[in-house]
C-alpha cells in the first residue's frame, strides 16, 4: 500500500481531510489493529523518533501516541508537563519546536492556545500533529471517533448524532463535527446549557456544509432517533468563574435510564476523561463503546497516522 497522501505533512485540523484520506486511514488502522492483535509490534518506523510535546494534561492522547511509536519500532522524546523543560525559563514556542525538530522526525503537540499547533508547524521543518489546541481542535481524536462510529455501525451517511455537554469548549466536538461534513445526510442534535452552546461560526459553517443541525437544552426528547450519543465533560479548566462550572458540570448524566430511551443499535461514546457524566453501570451495556472500542481505536488510528506521515511505502 502507498501511504503517500499524508506523507511528510502536518495534521492540524479536521478540515484538511478528504473522503479518500479517511478511507486510507481506516484501511491502515485496520492493518494496525491486526498487527497489534497478532504480533504486537513491527519495525516499520525503526530509526524514527517522535517528540510528544504536551503543554496541557493528557492520559489517552499522550499514552496512545507513545505506545503507537513503540509498537512501530520507533523512539520518542516524552515532554509531559513543560515545567521541566526550558519552556519554564520563558523559551518561545518557535524555539522549542525548532529544538525538538533537530532531534526528532515528527512533533506531536498539545497546547492551551487555539492555533498553537499551526504556529508550531510554521516554525517546524518536521511534520507537526495537533493533539489539541486549547478550545480549538483535536483532529486525531475526531479520526478515531469517526473510525469507531464506522466500525460499530457500519456506515456514517444518514446517521443522527447527538452531541451533549460542553459544546462551546469541547475541541473533540469541534473536530468531529467538521469531519462529519464529509458525509451525506447527517443530522446533528446539539444538546447543551445555553452558556455552553457550540460556537456560532462553527454552527453556521456546519449548516452551510449541509449538516441538519438543531439545538436544545433537553436531552430526553432526542434520544429516540439517536444513533450515536457523544458525551463530553464540562471543561473546568476553560472557566474563569467556577460557580458556573459547579452549576453546569452535572446538568447531563447518562444512566441506564437514558439508555432505555435509546435504540438497541445505537452507541454511546465519550473521549474521556469522564468526571461523572456517565454512570458506571452504563459501562456494562453493549452500546457503551467508549472503553471497549474507542480507546483501543485511538492507538490503531494513531499508529496509522504515524506510519502514513513518516513512512513512504512505494
Ligand atoms: C479530550 C481533550 O483533551 O480534548 N480528551 C482526549 O484527548 N481524549 C477531552 C477532554 O479533555 O474532555
């Protein structure tokens, strides 16, 4: 297989992908899954090094990128918590990125500011992957989310997706909704408190690109036709006023009662971490794919992306 479509490029926004890219990513992710389940690892990226430069906390994104590189035989420089790097001495993003670009072949960056990954890419000679830029985007999460939907339901066209929680600050929502515009006949129910509605420009853009979008505060009324319930946490770190965070954090709690109102063939997703939005009993339901499938797919998809960006197979 040729991996040329993403070779040597950056991954900055969900908007950069075409349907063809997605087919190639899905096919490669399936191969990676098979590789992990049969042999565990390979030496496809032997001699390649990835810098994981994380200015914000992370468990899954950081952990899955690191293990993806290891499973493909590559090495990594883990910078988790830049307090221990020269960033804490006041070094600029540009200098930091150029430094790690001189040691490694790819930079995966998470940062608290919107647009930081794009700025990093402008400074960097090496490909940059956006692992979350503040309240902006999280394109690799969107890819693993869409892969999970496709794998669980068998199609994306025609689905009704309900996104619930902090739609204003949730970057996984921002990227996933953009990616969904590549598909036909998509209906999105947006469910959030008024204060945490999806950014207006994004809602406008989704409608312009053909998504059928509606917005409301009540979840129950849209559960009956929901194929994918995508739950998010209220993003405490984005609040200046913690009293409103406390008021809103548990406005929506998914319970087995919620599932009773949903179709038998629907799925429940969450990018994690969850902080009380989904009851633990829900984990036992066959529709809960957030641990069984979604997390593992994060590794398969990130293995695929690293292979496709770093390895040009003729
Ligand atoms: C998300 C993130 O960092 O945006 N987590 C993740 O990468 N899986 C979601 C979140 O923090 O709520």
